[in-house]
C-alpha cells in the first residue's frame, strides 16, 4: 500500500494554526516547578562544613570558613543537585531559571552577613571560655583530691595544664 | 571496471552532527568499501572512576550520552546495586521503567526526524520534533531536566511521579499516540519515502548475527535481541514482545523504530496501571566490593556496563559498551555495494551516537 501527498492535510492545518513555538525572549519561558536551573544558598544558615565542596562532581564550590564565604563557579556547575542532597543544614536548593551566559567563567561569592559572623565569633569565644573553665575546674578538683598523695598530684597537674593549652584551639572547631 | 577513488565522509557532515569519519572507496557511484575511524570526541569518562566516588559517578555515567542519558545512569546504578546486594523498592523499579520508556520515545522521535531530514523531507522532520517536544515536556516536568534526568541514585530514585501527574502523562500519551499513528502513515505508506528506503542497505539475518548487531538495527534483520526481556527494572511484570522485522533494509529499520514508539506508550500505560505505592529508595551502607556485568536495552540497542569495586568508595573500573560501537561493523557491511547517494541514509539507519561510543 503506498500513497502520495498524505502529509498535505497536516501541512494545511499547520498553515492556518498558531505557531507551536514561543516568541522567546519577548515571551518569557515558563519552567516547571522541578526544573533544575541553578543552585541558591541561604548563606547565613551555612556552617562551612565543606561537604558540598567534597561532593560536587565538577568541584565548582569553594568554602572559606574564616571569611564566612561560599563561592560557586556557575559556569562549571552541572546542576545535578548532589550538593543540595548532601548539605546537613539544607541551605542549598536547586531552583528554576538558567545561568546567564557571560564572557568569562567568573565565580560568584556569597558572604555571611556581619551579624551572623559576629554572632558566630561570639559563640565560638564563649564556648572556648566555657570549655577552658570546665577543664580548669576539673583539674583543680583532681588536684584537691590528691593533695594528700604528693607524687601523683604533679602528673595530674601537668595533664590539666596540657588540656588547658589545647582547649582554645580545639573549641571553635567543635562548636561549628 | 570504473576508476576507483576514495571520498572522505565526515567527521563534519551536514547530515549528522556526530563526528564519525568514513573513507568511502568508490567505483563510479558504488561504494565498494567503507573504512570507519572514530576518536574525535573521546572524553575519558571511564577514567574518572578513580577520582569520583561511586555515588558521584552516577552523574558522570549519565553524561555519557546526551540522548539516552537516563539509560546510562540506570545501567550504572543497577550494576552497583547488584554488587552491593541492594534490593530497591518496587515503586522505584517502575519509575525507572517509565522514565526509560519516555527516554526511548524521545530518542526514536529524534531519529525519525533526522531520517526525514536525510531523505529531504523537511516538514516531516519538524513535525517529528514537534511531537517529541511533548515527550520532553513530560520528562522536564517529572525530573527537572530535559536531557539529563539526574533522578537515579544507588538505592532507588530521587523524585516521584504522583498519581495525578502520571494520570496526566498517560492522557497526554494518548494524543501523542494518535500523532505517531499519523506520521507512521507518512513514513511507511508514502511512495517517495519507500523509494528512498525499500531495499536500501540490506543486511541478512546471518550477517547481522555474525557482526553482532544490536537494537533496532539487529531486530530489523530478524534477530530477537531485546535486553528488556531479561526483566530488569519492572519489565518482568509487563507484557511485551520484541518488535521484529525480517527484511533487513532501511525501511524495516524505520518501521521497527516507529512500532517501538507505540510499544513504549503501551509499556508506560501498563506500568502506570500496575505501579505500587511505597518508598522511593532504600538507605545504602558500605562500599561496593565485587564486579558485575549489567546489560540493558538502550534506544539504540544493548548497552553493557561493567563495574568493579574493591570495598572502597572509589571503584576500580567502569567499562561502558554502547550499542553504536556494536553496530559500526554492521554499518560497514551495509555500505558495501550501496549507492553513494544512499550513504547518509545508511549511516543514519544505525542511529549512530558517536559521542557515547567514544565516552
Ligand atoms: S548542583 Fe552539582 S555541580 Fe552544581 S554545585 Fe551542586 S554538586 Fe556541584
Ligand atoms: S554543605 Fe551546606 S552547610 Fe556545609 S558548607 Fe556546604 S552549604 Fe555550607
């Protein structure tokens, strides 16, 4: 069975019907809700743990804990969403809307607000102090218990002093 | 005997945007031999396995191909799941099957458009891609990406298609089915199309078998090779038969793929009717230790994923064999004795995906 001109009907219909394509960019594109467009971050929630940095397949994220910054090179990001699934604070999410073209592969940096940085610094300090105080108290208690026995007391004091020296360095990392 | 000359074809050629190079040895207008060479877009994806852990690798495996990306991700995760003895929830198996079939539909519709373009039927080309757009919309709505789905993970899937969305898809696929039946007439019933395809590039069943042809290319020559009957995903619960033609010419390959489109719609309908409720994924602990050879049916044919791990997060080896690689030998055989003007069509009828062949 073979015919000719059997596409003519479709052609005629297409001639009189509206175009199926959109007049983009005059008419904006509509993305579905799940569209994986680009990553957004709620940077004040970020605890700079670096899990996203290590999980990102093209390695396009950088995190600087001291500066409180989170940097992404959107030109390298493949919008896979793996970082968002790994983030312990759930502060990353993939939202609709594609990356704009550009002349160079520039990275974008997000910085935590001054208040959050200040609050974090204070909290870290407070924790360090509290920890130091706790260690000191424990050391004194031990020393007091051992005032009778002289030989062991000296060793305990050395231990307590060592712990005190180590505490301020260790405390901020445990806090964050 | 006429004069023998060698004409280069590709790697840049208007008929297909894929970088394959063929040295065509011509005698007058007849091709007497075709010597293929590939290697223009090798990306070294397999070697990334030593740098990315097995979870990250899902995203790399998916990017093997820009058309059958979902299948590559699925083949890889299923191989890893088999090594780790992970039993994924039934709902996840069904969802993977639905996405796989949607992916097959968009691939086949793309190919039909390209075929129409190759024999100079521009309006049919655009019409096929217009139908394909509806499938892409469904894919985008359910996964968030039009080409790269990124919904697979080791242990299940990450996104759900709820009953309402699935109902909408099935309804829309009804429309798509009608449109496909209409273009089926244009492709298979039109005399001009038949003159370009019938009897062109015949590959007998024996030849196809000896050369190890895969997918619709092999099925058009009468070989019942369809990995879906192995029953991975939810295919074991669905009722279908591989679509086979016996003529082995370009027309048979075209007919095979059009009928597979209708088969895919039917499979999605069946899966939508049977899909059980339940979790999308199961938690996975530990690292893969062992090896597995996963075979799945991609739109272009059988793809093979070999994965080997040794109890570390970084796997030792990933090997992907894509269907186009298997079909290149068959292609060179069909080119022997063909008219020079038929070469573009013959190259297209294997549905070449050179980039994924080179990984
Ligand atoms: S979406 Fe993927 S590629 Fe982009 S930053 Fe996250 S992990 Fe990296
Ligand atoms: S994983 Fe989340 S919390 Fe951790 S550094 Fe990245 S964005 Fe911040």
